């Protein structure tokens, strides 16, 4: 049971994080372009804020990737323990 939950979390969690980040980055870029179109004089400030916000969004995906690799490294141990608990060698 634990192995199945771990495999599901690995296979489902990272794509959800990447899709969410892509949607967030798209919305942030669209809002920045709209802001520049309305106030061309503020383009420099908007650009710097956009870069910082995109970096923060991307850092969340990097954390999700790190957790994916941590779970992936635990998978053989979890499956071995689950197999020994069920009497499978």
C-alpha cells in the first residue's frame, strides 16, 4: 500500500507542480505585458518585478523536483519492506 502511494505521488506530483508553475508564469508574463502596454514608462520596474516573481515560481518547481528525487531514492527500500511484509522474497 505504501509503495503504491509513493509511486502515485512520484508520478502525479511533479507534473502537477510543473503544470501549475507554467500556468503561473504565463499569467505573470501576460499581466506584465499588459502593465507595460498601459504604462510604458514603468517598463523597467515591471520587468524587474517580473524576473523576481518568475524566479520564485521556478524555485517551487525545483523544490518539487528535489522531493521527487528524494522519494525516488526511497522507492526500492519501501518496495522491499512491503514485499517482505507480504512474504514475497
